[in-house]
C-alpha cells in the first residue's frame, strides 16, 4: 500500500511539473508590447496543404516578444496551422503574477484566466497584456521549430496578421486590435521568423 502511495505521489509531482511548464525568477520578462503595423489593401498569396487550398490576406505586420502562457495542439487546425498559443507580456510575463492565476484554452480559439484568490493585477491589464494566437508557419522548417514551443518559454515571432479564405466559403479573420480578450480577439499569425529567447 505504501509503495502504491509513493508511486502516486511521484506521478502527481511529475504531472505538476509538466503542467506548470518552465518557471522563471519573479519579475517582468518582456516589457515591450507587440508591434502592429496595419496594411492597406495587402496583396494576398496562395497557400496549399496536401488536401486544401487557401488564400492568405495580410492585414498587418506583426512583431511579438512574449512569454508562452498556454499551448493547445488539440485544436490547432492541421490543415492550416499546427497549434494555438496564448502569450503574455508586461506583468503577464511575471512569474509572481502568473502563480496567482490559472490560464487555459479550449477548442474554440478562446483562452480563459481565473485568479487564485484576488486578482494580482487589474483585469483590464490582463486583457491588454495577453492574447490567444493561431500560428501558421510559412515553411515546413518553421513548422518543425514551432512544434517545440512549451509553456513558460519566452519567444519572438515576426510575420503578418492574416485573414484566411478557403474552399466551400471558408473565411477566418484575424483580430488586429491590441486587446487580446473577448469574442473575435484571436490573432492569426503567418510566421516568417521564430526564436526561443529563454
């Protein structure tokens, strides 16, 4: 019985370490906000997968440095992109703040946050300092690199916020609003450059 209890404790500890992701010392890791440069009537381009064809319409140039708060590969549309990533900057990159929150994603392109007790920072600041992003790698090599993203990583992305049009009247539009919370706030990023900073 004691052996089973010990195994259960070990498994619970392993699960906790995995689910909590990479940890950092307290303090803001990323102070800069994402850069959004709107494009007027951007020229679309074609994007083909093994089974589908899409039109990619650029809406804005996008440069992002942020901490990864959650990763969802279950919803990532393998026909368009492999994963959804919720990221944060400012105090939403601070370990001491994040330790007092629970953050998760569902399968409808949304992310959620719930405080453990009182809100550690104002709710409006939370909404303006984090966002859910759907990632579309521009090349197979980038797709392989992006598959390594994990919770707690500090990453840098460059590319475009895009709308996606496809067959059978398929339309998926990105948000270009700096706010990252609420209906239709998901960013769809065509990624051309990627780095893991820490």
